[in-house]
């Protein structure tokens, strides 16, 4: 997880509690920008489950947005759809909701 003044990228699909979308890649130890609320671009995972406009989203182990399942913590809501891996989509970043669908 993240500690004071550091950001951790997810390494597994479990226990992900997303709080923002990284806006630049940066180097280890460098400062980075994180969108914690508002409209942002995010990379989608084409895992066979299409993302539709309005879907609640969470992150996978690679830090890509995927459609949230029941009771998963969410990062936001899709403003664009996607079925393609590594496709950039616009999302409304609203972290901390549970994806009750």
C-alpha cells in the first residue's frame, strides 16, 4: 500500500482501495500528479468484459480500469466505453465508493 508521501501501484487484484489516477509516470522517488476527483484519462483493460458509459470502475493488478463487481471499491465512473486493452478512456474520478451493482 501507500505510505506518507509515496504512491504504490497495485500488484494483485485483491485488497485494492484506489484513491486516484496517476497523471504522469515519473521516476522512483520523483514527485507525480494524481487526479483524486474530476475528469481524467485512464487506461482500460480489455479482459472480455466491456466497459460501458456509466459503469462503476475499479483497478486491476496492472493499475488499469476494469468494470467493478459487487462490493468492490471503485475509482470512478466511465464516461466512455471500451472493449480494448490499453485503450485510454475518460472517467469521472470519484474514489472510495463501493461498487454496489
